[in-house]
C-alpha cells in the first residue's frame, strides 16, 4: 500500500484516490454542519453573524451537541469562567476550524493535491474529524485500534492513518 502523503522536492503531495477524496469531502461536510449548526441570536443583525460577531463578549453556555462540545471544549472548570471565555473565543475558533475545512475541501478538487504551506489546516482538519467520530462512537484511549468492520469506526482508523502518514512525512520519518 502506498503512503497517502509524500514529500517530493520540498512539496507535500497527497496521493488520494477518487473514492478517498469523496469520503474526505463527506467528512468535511459533516464537520462543517456540526460547526455551523448553532442557535442564532435574534438580537444580532444578520451581517454581524456573517462576520462572526454574533455574541462576541457575551457569556455562552457549552454546546449541547457532544461533538461540538468536544471540538470547542471549555477552557475552565468553573462554568461561569468557561462561559465568559467561550463568549470571547468561540466565534473565532469556529471560524478557524471552518477555514481549515475549506482549505482541505479546495485541495480535494486539485490533481495533484499539493498542500505545501497549508499542512496545519490538514492536520487540524484530520484531528477535528477524528474527535468528531471518536465522540460519536464513544471511543476512549483504552480502546484497541483494530478494524471492526464497522464503517464509521474504520473511517476513524483511516483518518488516523492519514494523520500519521502526514506527520511522519513532515518529520522525515518513514516506517
């Protein structure tokens, strides 16, 4: 099996089949859906929401969706401090995660996929996608990482494989 990421002449190249690209596009859509599905504040004008200014500086409770709560965790154990900090940072964090997804999505339509200079976006997307699936599947660090024949679990393992391959290429290690 060839490795999905290679560094060639200083460029990071992703070698993904059409099927792999379609799967990653589906994952991009799922993570995007989770991050953009938030209750709108009716007091904030639409233009402010589009700029990510909705509720900036206001206290916000933790998201009810466990996946979103995992992607945007509380910074403090104290609920009041966590809500205040979330009010200052959540919009920016969501925007950053969505921007990473858009980088990956744009690359999936290129042939070849050259990701040099945007590897952080790929690493962040892969980490977020694995967090999403791990939360949905209730995977803990104690669970063995072996194929189970379950599509979502196998996708979780595949995303880990992609992440590992990219990190190893960036570090110059090959196993």
